[in-house]
């Protein structure tokens, strides 16, 4: 069974990024208040992006990269556009 890196949109419009081996079960957990602390007070959540990987390591690495992205970059990914470059520090 593949691992999935995903992005959900919370009821307040914020985005949450995670990974899971069973995406449907994880979404049900988020919406039941049993998922991440961040999503508990922001239910319901709606899946807006998912990407499958053959290993847990690859899914976790992708999650880590996505969590560092700006909101604009994540929104472009969700919309299917090429994400903009973040400005250099």
C-alpha cells in the first residue's frame, strides 16, 4: 500500500499538510477530531491535494518540503499551476 502526502483545507481557510498510509482513514480521523491538534478546532477539513509515494520516507520528505512552502506556492500546486519561486532571504 502506498503512502500519501496530502494537503487539506480547514474550515477557517488555512492549509494543513501531512502524510498517511491510509488517506481515507486519516481524513476521517481529522474530521472526527482525532487527527492532528491543529485540525481539531478547524473542522471540517476538505482534501485539496494528494500525491502517492511508494515509501514512507519519500512521503515524509515531500511533506517536509511542502511545509516549508509559502501559502501562495501551495495554492498554485493545489490549482495545478507551477508554484512561484519564493523570494531569496
